């Protein structure tokens, strides 16, 4: 197969973004993130084939992400990105393309002109890298986060992908660099003495690394970015033996404990149900049934973390979470800052997105008689328009 083949590197774990799924499979506008980059190359008239490099454990995720697309069969990557790129290149040996473009699956918006510029540069160079000039002042950090110096930004560029190469030279360069820790394919080419051109990149060709990057990607989709959904949660636990209880992930001294199958954290249980309700995922008992012995005595932060992960897996984010305790005692006010901090930590959101407060029933009802306490919560969740990522 002559022409130009695009290799989409999708074998990483994407741990900095968090969540249960590798970031290339996180939902963006109803599709997996990597589908956008794959489709960009499939659409291009100068690309003769597209192959993904995936983690051995991710085949089912991959098949779902690219369902209906005419791709070359995927190949498995290696322990490091450099290993994955080399294995992808090795897999093209029998096809013998003239050129190859190597692109990160987490860059969903390489435009047609950018792809063309990269291919065009291969007429006069062994390789070509999409890149942007550095425009910000660069500082070198020292001890205690102090500035140790200012760097000259002249002739400095931020490398992107795709990175394009003449096939035979880059395959030989990767084979020669096996086992080394080089930062990108251009570095492999440079080590081999290949000539690599810089071609103008694009600010829209950003890499999704954080939740804010994912939000930026969603905002770029046609028709807007987000819809907002709200869920309510309510929970009750009675008082029992003990001298401490758990409230919103904080251990609080009290004359009694709370009785429950888990740690009976009434605040986190209500919060978990609110988030699950906002995304139509049932309730806490559905995900963590009290009939299952393995959840006996479990810390409730596991439940809230699970609910947050379900939101992130759909490309969403928690816009706000507000919890109200209903009890005569213990007093919530002295513990509020720690509770807010703990909930924000569990969900990976800002402190000002979490509200914690309390009220009494003026000594009426079971909470007024101090037989137990209740909590209610309301969660607002932001989800990408165009689909729930299912």
C-alpha cells in the first residue's frame, strides 16, 4: 500500500485525567474521545489507511469507540509511548507506505489543512512536526517555588501531533532507539540524524489531559457544549452505640454512633444518591446492595467516588453539590470546613462547588427526639450535549 497511513496512538492509560476509563475512551459529545481524531484522518483524501495502536486490555472499548469505521486492524502497544509507536510502525512493514503520520488519540481536532501541511513537508524533509511558537515568557523554577531564572524563548516551539515521516527512515530510527526514553517521534528522528521540519500547528489541536481540557473540547463541538441535570438524594440513619460518627467523610465525636451496613455516613449517602439521580443511574443500593457482605463497614467515600467516576466517564462534571443535615446534635458548623474539603477531594472538584449546612426540626419528629439524623442533597451535573456517552 503506497501513500500515507495514519497511526493513532491510543495505548496509554490517561491517568492524569482520572476516572475509570482511559481518557481516549472518555465520552465527548456522545462518542469516545479518540473517534474524533480517527475520523479526521479517515476523511482526509491523502490518507490511504488508518490504524490504531491500543492497549491489550482495551479491545472491547476500542471496538465500541470506532464501531462502523473502516480502519486497518488495530495492533497492541507497549509499555511506553515510544514502544507503542515502534510497534505500530513494525506492523506496517508489509504495507510499505511511502509516508506515515503518527498522532495522539487525545488530540481530537487535527484539521484537514494541518494534516496536508505535514504531508507536504515530507517532499523536502525526512520528517515534519506540527508545532506552535512559544509566546509566553518562560521561567525556570528553583527551591521553594522561587524563580531561578528567565529563559530565552527565541526559536522555541511547542510540538504537537501529527508528526509525519518517510516510512523507511523512521522505522529504522525507532528500531535503533529501542529501549531509550525519548519524548516524541521527532526526537527519535533527530537522534538518527534525520531532517525534521516544523510546520504551523493549530491552537485547536490541543491535547486533552485534564478535566478543563475535556470541557474545552466539548465547548468546541457544533451546537454548543453542555446540558445540565439535577438530582436529589435523601438518607436516614438511627443512632446507636459508639462515641463517634462519620459525616461527609469526617469523623465527628458524639454521644452515639450511627447504625448502618456501611459506615452510615448519612451525608455522603445522600450526596451519592443525588449524583446518581442526576445521571439516571438508580440509587446507592443498586450499586452497593446492603445484602452484599463485602460492603459491610465500608467507608462511604467509596460510594461517592464511584458516582463521580460515572459522571466523568460520560464526559461530564459536577457543577455543584449541596448537602443539608437534619439533626439536633451534633453541631455541624465547627466541622463544616473539613467536610467541604473532604467532599471536594473525593470528587476532584473545587471547594466552592460544595455546600454543607444543617437545620433542626425544632425537636419535632425522630430527629427532634434525637433518635437519628437525616441528610438531603441536591447535585447539579454538567453533561455533553449529543449523548450520554453510553
